[in-house]
C-alpha cells in the first residue's frame, strides 16, 4: 500500500532522516509566514541557472534538463492537490479518531560523494546474437 510508511529496514545514509527534518522546517516556515507549504516549496525550487551547494549544475551544458518544477506543476494540476487537501480537511473536521492527509513533497536526491573517485560505477554488458542483453 502506498498510503503506509515502510515497515521494514531501509538504507538511505541519513537521507530519509534529513528529508524529514527539512520538511518539518519547511512546514514551520510556511505556518509562521502564513503561506501555503506547497507555494513555499515551489517558489524555492532550483532553477536552470542554479547550482547546489556541492557544485552540481542544472540546465544546458550540464545535465541538460531539470524536470522537477515542471513535474510539480503538472502533478499538482492533474492530481488536484488543492482539492484533495480540502476534501481531507473536511473529512478531518467530521471525524474525531480517523484522519486523512495529503503528502506532496519534491525530492532531489543526488547521490554524490565529496571524493570524485567514489562517484563511479561499473557494469558488464553482454550483447548476444539473438538480440538479448545481459547487464551485470
């Protein structure tokens, strides 16, 4: 079920915990500034001219694309996030013990180590004459 948190161990090198803290801070800022959390998140996304604190660049000449803002806008519209949030709030007003919520959080998880030699991987690719491919 996608409506449940993971009930098993997972590895993320502290990433999931960091995202939890960062999203809590974003919610706090939104509440204190009296602005929608979705608006705060959307307004603070990277643009094609930006670079991360670690030097990762976006846009032409670097990765060539940055899809998160466009996907955010598309999904917010197609999934009717504002409408879903309103329906959840109405449900919560009517129900004391059962609550609903809507999570809509952009995540950019760039796996990168500070030592460049650690940012590499390898694969053995076999191309067979019958057209099959084996990647190991």
